[in-house]
C-alpha cells in the first residue's frame, strides 16, 4: 500500500462510488490506489488489453472510444474528474472493450481488481453505489443511441454541447465555457456524423450566436441552444 496522498483522497471523495464512505474510510482506502500522469493523446489502456486496473480521473479529460472496421473512431463517452472508466470490464474480468485516451494532460488514480474486490467485501455499500453508478451510465448510453437513431445532426450536436456544459462548463458572461479543448473531429465522433457536417453545423450555430470560440475553448449560449431544441 502507498502513503496517503491528498490528491487521491480528494478524487475518491469526488467519485460517486467512494464518496459514500466516511473521511476515515476514504483515507484508509486511498492507500490502495496509485497515481499516474498522462500527456495529451496518451493511451491509458487499449481495447483488448487485460482489465487489471480500475481507473478514476483526478484531473483533465479522458475520452473512451471504439475503433471501427472502417478505420474511424467513435467516442463513447468523455470522462471528467471523479468519473470511473474501465470499471465494468474490471468487475466482470474481461478485456477492456474500448480504448481510453487522454484529451489533455491527465492525472488518474487506479486500483487493482484484487484490492478493489477486497475493499468491496469490507465496505459492502460500495457494491450498491457501483451498481447505481453504472445503471446511470447505461441509461445515458440508451439515450445517446436513441438520439443517434432518431434526431437530426443539428439537434444531436446541440444536445451534446448542453450536456458538456452542464458537466464541465463554467460561466463566462452570457456563455458557458467548456473547460477543455474539443475539436470538430471529436464532436463528430461523439454524435455519429462526418467532420464536414459537424463543421457546417458549428458554423451555423456560430452565425446564430449560439456558439463561439475563445483560446481553443468552445463557449455556448445555453439559453439559445435550449430554445433551439424546444423548437
């Protein structure tokens, strides 16, 4: 076990699964975690790798993606500080079904499967919180699939931007700033369209005052995008 690390403890307290523990319990559990640093575009794990580690984002953003047989990437999810990634594969002891890649400089913490299962036996409430966490993730995945099957691209892009704003946005005047670099390519991979269509959609939103860019960040007019979706 490692020494108590304040950043590891803070990350566990931010995590929906481990935040149910008391301060003393979090500090005890934190000793089983190790901290890792990744540069932008580093692969944290690859699809098909053995799922020996359970990860939580401490700083930065991580994208979870699948490589298609056509050579394209589909971004399944963006992970922010406190989010768990790779967890389902660890729990059912199967290879990672997707790749995790840093979108900027990232700090992550991880715990081995053996230690995780041991901790869950000591603190059974973690099992319930884990089920609740992944149930919500499954519900989000169903919603994403429904949108991709039934909604026009413009509505899918607007919904994605609002979701990201709610999760990682910060207020900047009349806009909400998405606090990490996000390319048109990455947006297209998340909503299931071509990068050219995404560029046209974002340009249209920009002309309508619903989106603007500043210092490699996207700023969105939350009220404007919500009104667009209502109409």
